[in-house]
């Protein structure tokens, strides 16, 4: 175990994390020059195009060097790099990956300095007790401000330690970084077993293989796993015998045994990824005494979208495509729904907006299935007068106000890093989004803000408005932290005095009137005129708070008259008026998709 180092690279998006992983693979000769390609550990084309990591992957590297603090002679070390996702949506996966390590490389972009996710990931690693190696990357670029980035890192870490200066692109300083990893990051033997010597293996990631079933990536904290051992996952209570065990370097290399401190994979043979959950602990099936490693929790979606195929005949294709995506993504939640306007669709729960974007892009690219998605919503809670607490995320599920005591909305802790030039505008945006300031810290030429903001505001408005207020320089990180009481109401839309359920929405009572006016105006523009007048009303319960009228088409019934008594004109106009009234009573409104999407856009403003 003294020759094993388990570490991770944590950084803000686009700080060069995947590029640094490529250089480490090259310098340790884990991958030959012929096999090498950019962002090798990012397997999905979308990851490469967007420059982000969505699914993390571990890789075992063997490296020979002399480390005076470990041994007086040249030693051969096993370096287990556990790649982490680079976006706030996948915060739980980052946390579990860091829990599998003893140390982390904190990577800072020299052109941008400390950013929001740098701060969040640093605190995450610090709370887990990891050894942190600060590194400033992209020192070869013309825009690099190395002194400023160095000062910011020192203030963040509250240390005078000089960060390592590297260029992941050219490889400058990467050998020194490898030596520092071996010297400063402790070996797994420094961690004590939490289960009294029994087998404890942490699942920090898993994916579905079409031929082998679910493959789990594990870190062994105590005990050993041998081929053909019968194993048990403590939280899900599933038992299985792996068909293959081994390490990843970067492809699968089978082994007869995995020992304490090592990182490897288990081919579980399971067909459902929800039976092999990230954060769960694996032990021997016969051992009933071993306790679970701390930190496991079930991942719950933070945002919900209703997704409909553009061609409703492709509904079954949509179900099949989502089922295939769920094989590799245990965080996706789906539920079939039906809309009067858009037909059959699926309500899908996502971890965040990026997660939703990636899934929509994969549906279109991999399955040739373009979709329409409604505006995002979050999960709300209501406490009924009898004391029962229920959850809901759509207007149709909104409880009857007569039986509701209080309603609650989810809140998030938001970390924003911005330069002082844009501080006033950013504070105004957060104030308008009902934010409560918790803390403000100056990091050299940057300001770090901590806010509590309702989750619905974070998801629908915060990112775009911050980018606008800061000219694109602000960086954001958020995580759900709980619930707060909120006076929520359901806005109901009536077309020609009949309720239109697909157009209903949930909002705060204080926002209800401007939201209702905007919704009625949008619908008036989107719904085509009919032969009869259509009143558009937006109501809370029985109270109408906004109204617009779509005027009817009017045929000129007087055109055939050429003079004569006015009573003839009145007679024809009265006849037309009666016909219009009868048509209004019997007429039905065919609501086009454009009207529905207009209502969605009004809800996002």
C-alpha cells in the first residue's frame, strides 16, 4: 500500500482538467503515442465537443521515480487517477470520487483565476480531509496572469505555499507535479478501516455494458475481493458474484484479486444500474457485521421537464430511447404524461439544466428524435391542515388551497465569483431573484459571494442574468440546501370560459399579477382568430386577475345593401350577432403548439 497514491483532479469548467489527465497518461507511458487522443478519458462525443466531463473514469498509472521522503532508492508507484465530472449538476459524483481518494490536485486557470467551482470543490475536498496540491495551469498563454492567480490561490487556501505552475497543453511542469503527488499525497495505509477489518469497497461510479451488464468502479478501504467471491451491496441489499474483477489502465485488465487501497472494477452481471448505486458500500455476502461507509444518499432530481416528440407517432421511440439512456444514468426519473395539445409525452427529472441539455442532445443525435420540452419546474411541498406533507411538481398536482396550511419551495446555496467592477450589477440581480446574502469575501482582485436563492430562480433565470450583468465574467456554483416557506398559487388559464390545464403554472402570489398579464398577452398573440370572440382569462381560484380578448372575424353583411331604410341594416346585424353568440356557446378552440410554447416562454420571463 505504501506505493499506491489515489488522487483526483478538481477544477472549474474549462480549466484544462482533461488535458492534464492526457499528459499524465503520456508521461507515465500508460498510453502509447499511437493510442493517444485528446480528452482520452472523456468517452462521449458531447463531452469532447463541449469540453466538459460528464461520466468520470478511473485510470491506474505505473510510474518509477525516486522520492526521498518515501524511500532512498527508485521505487515503482501505482497512481490511481479518479477523473471527476466538471459541472455543478454532478456535485454528488464529485463528492463520492473525492471520498475514494487521499488527495486532490486543485487546478486553477491562469487566465481566469479562482472561479466558483474552484471554491466549492476546494471546500468539498477540505471537508473530506484530503491533501490538496494547488496548481496553476495555462501558464503558456498570452492572457495568463500568474501573479494574480497565485495570490488568489494563497488567499483561498489561507496558506503561503506557492502553487505549482504548469502547462497541461505543452507538458511544462507536469513531471514536477507527478513527483509532488507521490511526495505529498499519503498512501491508503494512512486511512483507518471503519468496519473492523471486514471488506469495505466504495462504489464511486458505474455504467452499463451491453454484453456484461453493470460494471462498478470501486475503491477498497479494507479487506480484499477475489474472483468468484459472493458480494453484497449494503444499502440496496443486492447479492452478486462478479464475473470479472480488475483494474483500468485505461482499458479493463483482469486480476485475480483486488487488495486494500486499490482502485478497480467489478463486472457485476446486474441488468439494472439502479441496483448498483454510486456511494454504496460492497462487502462479502457472508459478512453481516461490516458497516457502510459514510456519505451515501439517493440522488433526487433538481429540475423537471415535460418532453414530447415533435411527431406524436414517435412516442414509443421516445420511451425506448429514454429507457436506453437510463441504463447508464441512474439519476434520470421518468413518468408518462398526456397533454391535450402536445399529445403523449414523458416527465423527466434531471440533476440540472446541463444534464437536461445533454440528454436532449443525445436524443436528437443518437436516436434521431427531436423533442419539444416545456419550461423547467422544481419539486414543491405542501403541508395540509391535517399535518400531512405532500410533494408536487406540476400545476395539476397543486393541492386545494382550502385544505392547505403552508407551501414550501426548495432553496439553494449559490457561490458567485466576480470582479469588483460588476459587483453592484450582480448584487442587484441576486436581490431581484429573492436572494439572501450570507457572506462576501475578497480574493485579491475577485469577490466571492454566498447567497441563498430559491431553486426555481436559480434554474430559470440566474445563469443568463448573471452572464448579462457581468459581461460573461461571473462564475456560478450551487447546491440544494433545504426548503423555505413560500406563498405559492396556481395560475389557471380559461379560454372561452373553459379551463385549459396545459397552460396552468405555479408562481409566488406576489409575482402572480405580472405573470398573469404576460401570459394573457402572449396567448392573445399566439392563438389565431376565430369566427367568434375568445376571452382569455387568468385566474387564481375563482378570482380573475388578467384578461385579454381575441376579436372575432366579422363578415360585412351590409355589403349587398345599397341605401334604403336603416332598419334593414339593423336586422342583418342583429341576425349576425345572434349567430356569433350561438357559435361562441358551441365553438371549441383548437390550441396550436405555438400557443402552448408561447405560454412556456411567458413563464420563463
